[in-house]
C-alpha cells in the first residue's frame, strides 16, 4: 500500500509546486498550529532540531512555509488541488440516535470509515526510514503526521451522527447546522474553529513570518495548554479517586522516574548526565495512559467525547439540528474546555511519537 501510494504522491507533490502561496482560508489552521507548537515546545533539543531540519526541506518546495508549525496546515490547503488524501483526515464511527425508529448503523468497509489510523501508522513507518527517504518524502510525511495527529484529536473527525434526519450520517457534524449568537454555522466547523475561542477574522494570517502577533498568540496559547492537565477527561471517570492516584503515581515512578527511556534501570549516582529524553518524558508521560500512542484508544476517546460533549447539551438533552435558540454559554464553555484539552493531549502525543521515531532512526 505504501509503495503504491509513494509514486502517486510524488507526482502530486511536484504538480503542487508553485501553487502554494495563493491566499488560503485559515479554517481550522489555528488548532493544527497549536498542536504542532505544543509538540515542538515539549521536544528535547536534539529531537526538535532533527524534525525542524526535515520541515525545512518543505521550504525548498514551498518557500512560504517556514516552520513545522506553519506546515501543519498544508494537508488542508492541498484539498483545494486534490482529493487524493481526503480519506486520511478522518475515521468515522457511527453514533446512532435512532429516536424510536428501527434504523441501524451502516456497515462500513475500512476504506469507507476513513483511513486516519492507517495514514498515521504509514507516516510514522515512513519517517522511521530516516535518511532512506528523499527530502521531499520526509517533509511530506512529517507534515501529514503532524496534521493527522491534530485531526485525530478533533472528536468530530471520529464521532458521526446517524438519526432519522440523517439516515446517511451528518458527516461528523458538517451537515448539522447550529446557531451561535445568531450566526449560523455547522457543528464540525464550530469545532475546527475552537468554538470561536480565538479571533475569527482570518487568524492566523500566513505566512506566519510576516505576522509576529499571530505567532505570539499561537506560542502563548501553546505554552499555557502545556500546563493543562488532562483532568476532566471523559476517559478518566476516576479523576478525584485517590486510590487511582496512588496506582498512577506508583506506575509513573516505576516506569518513568526509575527507568531510562531505553528501558534500562536508572543507576545510583549515574555517571553521565540524565538525557534530554529522560527529562522531557517526565513532563508529559501520564501513567494512566500507557496507550499514549495507540490510535485504537484515540478512536475510543474521540468517539466518547463526540457523543458526550459535542452532540449532547450539558443538561443531558440531545443537541438539536438548527437549534432555534443560540447555543448556551454552558455548552460553548464546556466545548472550549474540551477542545483545549484535546489540543494539549494531541500535542503531547505528537511529541511522544516524534521522540519514538527519533529513537528508531538513531538506534
Ligand atoms: C424498518 O421499518 C420500516 C417501516 O417503518 C420497514 O419498511 C423496514 O423493513 C424496517 N427495517 C428493518 C431492518 O426492520
Ligand atoms: C535503508 O535502506 C537500506 C538498503 O535498502 C536498508 O538496508 C536499511 O535497513 C534501510 N534503513 C532503514 C532505517 O529503513
Ligand atoms: C424524534 O422523534 C420526535 C417524535 O416523533 C420528533 O419530533 C423529532 O423531530 C425526532 N428527531 C429527530 C432528530 O429525528
Ligand atoms: C442570540 O444571540 C444574539 C447575539 O448575542 C442576540 O442578539 C439574540 O437575542 C439571541 N437570540 C436568542 C433567541 O436568544
Ligand atoms: C456570544 O456573545 C456574547 C456576548 O457578546 C459573548 O460573551 C460570547 O462569548 C459569544 N459567544 C461566542 C461563542 O462567541
Ligand atoms: C475507577 O477505576 C477502577 C480501576 O482503576 C475501576 O474498576 C472503577 O470502575 C472506576 N470507577 C468509576 C466510577 O469509573
Ligand atoms: C477508586 O479506585 C479504586 C481502585 O481502582 C476502586 O476499587 C474504587 O472502586 C474506586 N472508588 C470509586 C468511588 O470509584
Ligand atoms: C553534563 O552536562 C554539563 C552541562 O550541560 C556538561 O558541561 C558536561 O559536559 C556533561 N557531562 C557529560 C559526561 O556529558
Ligand atoms: C491499551 O489499552 C487497552 C484498553 O483500552 C488495554 O486492554 C491494553 O492492555 C492497553 N495496552 C497497554 C500496552 O497497556
Ligand atoms: C491498543 O488499544 C486497543 C483497544 O483498546 C487494544 O485492544 C490493543 O491491544 C492496544 N494495542 C497495543 C499495542 O497496546
Ligand atoms: C459517554 O459516552 C459513552 C459512549 O461512548 C457512554 O457509554 C457514556 O454513558 C457517556 N457518558 C456520559 C456521562 O454521558
Ligand atoms: C511499559 C512499562 O514499563 N510498564 C510498566 C509500568 O509499571 C507497571 C507497574 O506499576 C508495570 O506492570 C508495567 O509493566
């Protein structure tokens, strides 16, 4: 599969040279930039330098893309020129609200669900080939990896509603219209747009190099999200249970504090300095997330969030299509909080994956 794709992507890559640079809508771009920025801020220097160099290759082909943060939006820009990779951006899981009818979820082939998990695995496997890739290939796969880990943490790239109004599904909220402060939008776009947390008048402007204020805002928000714990997370029902805290603390102590990233025991009076990787891992390895890079777990999480937060009002009632009243502040506030948690989580997981790739390439 990978080999077959490779020929075709090089063709597209070359065809696209020179096209980029047209004014492109920044729809959903901020979330991707923040995910990329969080990951970069968490990476140890050597790993960050390695991937920064790879993303610099992209500048050879697209001079207006000057960083990994900026490149993170490119797979969406590409959609204007080709639909070849569109299925990489989602993995639909049916959320059925039959509303008393006999309707059921459709039976999908893997290709019909979308190819996001496979695409992430492919990107990862390709990057692990290190210098066996051409510069263009490295830049292509890194950019897609960064982008797709971001998409993975937008729950409506997973949960998709089926009900009597949408017997063929609402396409992850794309067909589900809502009103916010008298403006009509759709649920998917409202998520992509971080529930209007950030300015919407063309933010962030590109190329970033020409808009230092936008860069500051992306960097500042990323820094503060790094500090966010993943509390109040749907997959953590035991968030205040101190027995669980003890299990977690023990597991972290064993796995992270007393063990080096290569699996060896930490030595007393260790003669060499602790590696950057060891120090960084401590900042963001959550023991209750042994599956931190397991995309099956990401799908379960995304589905649960989509069902419980995106498609459900805080009072437990179903979100209604074309809801005649404005979305309540409580719904919007909860959504913003969830989306920020997801960005933080996605950025951390991306950093972890990049570190694992770096270790594989340098093994
Ligand atoms: C569902 O109900 C409709 C009529 O309401 C019927 O025509 C159809 O056969 C039913 N489908 C199944 C799978 O039972
Ligand atoms: C790079 O290619 C060579 C020759 O095919 C192969 O022996 C080597 O294992 C490859 N390296 C990686 C990291 O895939
Ligand atoms: C659910 O059923 C009720 C009662 O038949 C109907 O008023 C409502 O529009 C239905 N909702 C959807 C989403 O189909
Ligand atoms: C919706 O929000 C707008 C802007 O905040 C407000 O003017 C309008 O009265 C609201 N509509 C309803 C039905 O609450
Ligand atoms: C809707 O308008 C109110 C009043 O201006 C504002 O406080 C709120 O943040 C707006 N909601 C969104 C989602 O922008
Ligand atoms: C709390 O976690 C334990 C396992 O650590 C689990 O058995 C239990 O069901 C969880 N409690 C809730 C309320 O989910
Ligand atoms: C707290 O966690 C412990 C251990 O995982 C579990 O046995 C217990 O049922 C949990 N308590 C509550 C209130 O969920
Ligand atoms: C340990 O780190 C210090 C400060 O970065 C450096 O000067 C020193 O050479 C390092 N020692 C070893 C053995 O790597
Ligand atoms: C991954 O999570 C699943 C449950 O979601 C669990 O069964 C499995 O043991 C976990 N894998 C690891 C390596 O912890
Ligand atoms: C990933 O998670 C799935 C579902 O929770 C689990 O079945 C599988 O064993 C996990 N894979 C690994 C490698 O831990
Ligand atoms: C969250 O969603 C899951 C389905 O993914 C459901 O089983 C669970 O009851 C929901 N939790 C809440 C609090 O609504
Ligand atoms: C990956 C790893 O080392 N996991 C270990 C984490 O710690 C628990 C004990 O709390 C071990 O059982 C795991 O094997």
